[in-house]
């Protein structure tokens, strides 16, 4: 009698049958592990920057931004999906990296720390390209609190916590964009 699923025959030696079963499970294990590694690599989880290059599966344009004379390379959040996700899920943000959120008109956009793993400084930038407000060291633990600027802003820049303090960024600091 044959067992069709495993290809085992009653008249085969038991040791040979056991080897077939072990080989089958080993093959399936390797196949599953390979699939997981490929899926993880494709999702961008192997980035050494914690996922900033391609966070959340989106591709981003990068702008160089001078703020108070300090350069930041920022991902541009220019669609509703990118703006909604923001830096959520990003595990690390290097000094000099950030994300810039674009708006078509000045508004008092609120920002929260949903799905965040890192502390950040939130910098609101006005139409005249100067800093209009800063929330320093916003923590993931603050969720669901929402942070709003004191005055409407056209852009919002998120950078690693401590950036504003370290580089002397304050209300009135000048901002220059260099879109690529």
C-alpha cells in the first residue's frame, strides 16, 4: 500500500522512509525561510538607516534643506498616504536626515506620534521660509496627543530629537529648499 502524500511504501525499510520524511520537512523549512528572507529584503527592512530610504514601501524624492545654516536631507511627503504615514514605523533617523511635509496653503496642521519609535523635533515653516514654531523632543509615548503650531505653517520638517537645540534652530531661523 502506498501513502501518496509522502511517497512512502509499506515494503520500504523504515530508515529509508524516515529519511524521506526528514528531507521533505527540511526542504519545506528552507523554502519557508527563503521566502521570509526575500519578503523582508523587498520590504526594506534590511536598510541600515532603519528604513528611511524607503520607509513604509513608498519611494520618496529627497530635498536638501538648509535650516539656520544646517543641511538636512529630507524625504518629501507630498501625497496624502505619505503625509498620513510620515515617519511612522521608522526605527532610526540619523543626524542630518528628516522628512518634509508639503501643504498647498498655510494651515495649522497637527502632528501626532502614532506608530513612531523615535523622538523627533517638529519644525513648522511659514510661507516666508522662516521657522514659525518648534515642538522639541516629541516622544512616541505622547500619542494620542496632537501637536499644533502657534501660527499657520506651509511646511513641516521632522528631524531627530535634539536637532533644534544642537544647531540653534529657533523661531525666525531661515530655511532654504534645494529640491533635486
